C-alpha cells in the first residue's frame, strides 16, 4: 500500500538551503512511489503579521521556488493551506483536545516568547495544533521535515492518540517525521552558530545569484586555524563541514577532513570548494525559479488543481471526525 506523505512550508520568505536539504529534497525523492501532499502554510505565516500587500506575493514566490526545486504537480498534490477551508474547521475541533499547558511547554513557542515578547498571540500558542491538523486531515503517515520540527511531530502523535483513545476508535494514524531512516537534519547557518533561517541573515537562498553565494560563503565565520591535534573542532568550522557533507561528494569531504586533521587546512580553499558545490546545486534551480515565477497561468492552475484534490481528501477526514464526535445533520 502507498504511504501518504505530507510536508509544508510557511510563506514567510525565500527558500534557503535548510528548507531544501532539511525537508524538500526528501519529499521530492518520495513523489514517485507515494501519495504525496505538499502545501504552503499561509495561515501559519500570519503569526508574524505580514503586510497585506505582500501576503499573496509571498505565497507565489514560495510556490515558484517549490516547483523549480522539483515538486511535480503531475505526481503530487500541491496546494495553499487557506484554499482548503476544511483545515480551519478541523483546527477548531482539534483545539478542544489540546491543552494549554502542553502548548506553553513547546520549545518553538518558548523561543518566540523570548525573541518577540511584544507579539505573543494565541495563533503562536496553537501553532502545533494547526500543524497537526495539516498532517492529520490527510491522514499522512510520513512527514519529511528538518530537525526543528521534530517536537511538532511528537505533539501530532499525541493529539492523534488522544482523539483515538477519547472516542475509542483507530481513526488517525500516528505520523512520523521522516528522513529515509536516518536522523533528521539541521542545516547550520554561516554565522558560526545555530540553524540556517529565513530571517537570521545567515542563509543561502535558492534564488541567490552566483556572486551573492560566493560572497556569503567567503564571509562565513571560521576560527583562527586548526587547534591542537585531537582538540575538538570549533562550532563555526564544524558547521562548515556539516554543510560540506550535505552538498559535496564523500571524497571531497574526506580530503578536507584529512587536511584539517593534519593542520594544513586553509579555510579559504575549503570555502571556495563549498561555494562551488553549492552553486552547482542551486544555480540551475535559480534559473527555473525565474521562468516559473513569471508563468502566472502555470502557478494558478497548479494550486487550483491541488486545492480540489486536497479538499476531497480533507473533507472525507473531517466528515469522519464529525461523525465520531457526534455531529448529526438536521437536514
Ligand atoms: P518552515 O517554513 O520553518 O520550514 C520548512 C521546512 O524546512 C525545514 N527547515 C530546516 N531543516 C533543516 N535545517 C534548517 N536550518 C531548516 N530550516 C527549516 C523545516 O524543518 C521544515 O520542514 N511549521 C512548519 C510548516 C508546516 C508544516 C506543516 C510542515 C506547517 N504545517 C505540516 C510539515 C507538515 C514550518 O514552520 O516550517
């Protein structure tokens, strides 16, 4: 039987290497064999209050970048979250079996409270509920995501199990975060610590041109040179090696590791290699982004068709949930 695979991204900015390698590439590899859903989480993006004049354009940009990266509308259902109103209805229901205490303890919520104490809206608190709704409404079993989403998937399983137990049914499957049987990954930023993010100023975007990529990589934080033999690698350099492992061939990685171990490494050479390998992967995608972004007809047909298919799947689940919960039509 085919697995149901689902993944999504917020429409808050251009796609970066973290999005691509953390989630999108895994998803793309699964399109042939499975029933796949991919969507743009425009409702989730509202937690950060985007300007209304940019809202729609942001969705289009992310959509074009998705398609340029290899998402195929003939193989996958590609849609925009808000075009499937069943999501908002199930979200309302799901809020009744999620608890404020567990939501307040979520790491992503605590981080937002720390970083933006002036905007602790209820949408942020219930962010994991909406995300669980996205997944459960298609009864997905595999969710290709990066390491940062692991806790949200754990919560999705809790919500699914709780509903099943509460009503004595086996209705929702318990989905897992997926990366081909290996660890979920975190692509680090170029600023020495933390993960690559949209708004951290530490990312390489799929839409960046070659000059920008080279400049960003050459400016990446390193250290003053290899430490004593056997001393642990500093975090900024470890991060560069992590990116190298993701974008370069194994023999290239071995070559630079050996140079590092023998104390002969030149960070300038390592960075040049890194920039070459990143460009090899992203520049063809950039070209396709520019073509697809201007093809309004293709973009709108893709999401129109996707929304129809997504609504069909979502409304079947919603009807099932409402029946289990005791809703009955009067007419
Ligand atoms: P978002 O938009 O922050 O990121 C989209 C995907 O990219 C992954 N990602 C990374 N992976 C590795 N290293 C990084 N530095 C990195 N940065 C981002 C994320 O793990 C994610 O897989 N809540 C989600 C969107 C969402 C969703 C869903 C995802 C809403 N509903 C249902 C899956 C299923 C988010 O904010 O992703």
